[in-house]
């Protein structure tokens, strides 16, 4: 009976594969499950603890997160490591090959933001707001300016934005007033900064069927 159960599970796994030689089909085999791309997104800027991933991936259960991490690790996209003392805690990080998928994920997010069904008022994680800055910066408005991401305590900053990721996104992308978050430093520079980012134009909604 136990062997039959194992056989049944393996057959089920085979059915989830696309059996298609196209690289896109295999990409979906690798990161096509629900939450998989979002887990990889959260590892875009460095190692994360399980608890941090669970907190920032709104709605995911601990069991599903464990399953996705194990799958991504088995496929060579994620690895486990341990932070040096005094932290000495287990973290998850994207492999170099896994990181190669991050620009594709970011670009896919920009493409999907054009949908009239996209709701920008839903919660955003710390990583997703930073990724949006890199994805939505306007080359014309930035005139050669680049966004460099560094995980560190703020120091020697001309401007700092402090608030929840969703609230900060509301100021930078949604035109919410500065008063909804804490903005310290050169306010003129802060206004120039948020002007560098432009949301993609929405596509026209499909006409309703009669």
C-alpha cells in the first residue's frame, strides 16, 4: 500500500509538468507554482529568514512556504545557509542562477501593472517596492541616473522615506501627500526623486459581452 501511494504521488508530479521542450514551458516547471516567483522575488536582494519571508508574503501558510522553498532548493534556485555569529541563524538565499530570473520577474510585474484589473492599493512588501523603483524608473526623466540597492542602515542620506512599503508606494507611485509617511531631508530633492518613476499606461479594458 505504501508503494502504491508513492507511485501515485510520482504520477501526480509528472502530470504537473508540461512535457514541452520550449524553455518557457520548463521555466513554468521551475517557478510556475503559486507563490514560487514571489518567494524568489523576496530573495532578490540578499538572504532572508523564514520568519521574514512568511511576514512579507501576505497570505502564504508556513506549510506552503516550506514546500516552495524546498522545491526551489531542489531545482537549484535557492540554497540554505547560516549567518555568521552572533546571529547564527538559518537563512535562505537565491543562487546565482536563481538571481538571473529576478529581472524577468520584475519585468513581468511591470507588464502586469498595465492590466486594468491590477489593484495598486493592495499590500506591498519591502522588496517589491524597491524592485518597483528599479523597474519603473523613467530613462527620459532620470537622464542617466541609476537606482542602486544596498541593504544597510541609512547613513549620509540627503532624503529618507520612512513608512510601510504600501504607504511609501502610495507616495512615490500613487501621488499621496508626503504627510502620509515620514520624509526627512531635502524636500525639493524628494519631489524630484519621486518624479523619476512612471507607472506604465493601462491597456483598454475588454468590452463586456452582451
